[in-house]
C-alpha cells in the first residue's frame, strides 16, 4: 500500500464522489494530504469508496444532493469529524434524458436544475456559513463544455451547466475576498455517468479529440487540486476548460 503524505491541515467536501469524476477529485485531494468528506446516493458504493480512499482520512455521508437535509447533514458531519471545511467541490449531477429540448418534460427539466444547480448553491451557502465566511477557502463547481455552446441531445444538461458557470461567477463576486470560486468544464470523461456518449464507439469518439483520447477522472482531479491550491490564489470566477482540445475543432469540417 502506498504511504499517504502528511496531513495538509485542510479539509474538503466533495459531492457525488463515490465514483467517476467526484472520486477522482477526492483521490487527488487525499493524495496531497487533505481530509475529505464524500457524498453519494448509495450507502454501499460510498462505503467502498471510503475504504479505497482511506477511512482514516475520509468519511462518507449518503443522500441525494438536492435534499436540503442531506446538504445540512454533510456539512455538519464534516465539521464534527474534521473541525473545518476549507474546500467544496460541487460535482453531484444528473442527466436523466437524451433528446430535443423542444419536447422535454418540464418536470424533468426541474429535476435537472434542482440537482445540477440549486444543490450546488445550497452546499455553497452551507459551507460559507459553517466555515468559509470567517476562515476563507475555495469552491470548485464541476460544469461541462456542454454549458459553453449548444449541446445536441443533452440540451437540458447543457443549459443547467451554463447556469452553473454563471453561478460560479456570481458566488466568486459575492464571496470575495475570503473565498475563491471557480468552475471546471470537462468534455467527455470515461465514467459510468457519460457511458452513453462513448460506449461501443470509444475509438471513434476519441478520434475527434486533438489529444487523441477521452478524459479520465484523474484529469479533472488534477484540475480541482490546482484550483484549491495556493498556486491558484489569484484565480477566481473562472471556468477552466479541460477538454482534450475538442473545442479547437469548432467550425472545422
């Protein structure tokens, strides 16, 4: 087993982190010495993730991101266990529907926004009042390149991520100078969440990326580690695009 680094003294709360991008982010933060609280909907998957990451440095709080009681419990449990919450990474998200937005059931649209946008605001409010308002810190919102342009077949998801990017700017303005708030906009990352976008055709999907591959969770974990580090102390209100160069193809052929 790889020996963990000395504790950094910092604490992070990462939502939707039992697998995929959230797990990759938690892994990167633990690897540099942070203690982390992760959230997720499934108790079993969450327990497995905690064990893999290291139960001496990681705790899990199960629940649905849009549930305000879960938001409160996650922040309270983090404060009880670690005494602080320096960093919040809003990763929990949903995309339950594919197809034209013109025919989208409005109840589905509400669910997408409740999970992808309103829950991020709820967690940000709670970490702000629990610790960051008086002690500082950083927030990272996991957005998407789908929020930067039209996104065929995942329109509701894209619109919600565009809202998340604007939320990032709003929070960055309001929480300055104590707390820096930035977003990461990934392209397709190889996770169960995004599987429908590349399953059975990964080589074909990756061929359109200038860097020749799809993303992996550690790509986003590294970006989140940077945005919650001293190296990004003069960065706030920004959206870091981590896309393997796919946007370089805009307007080409």
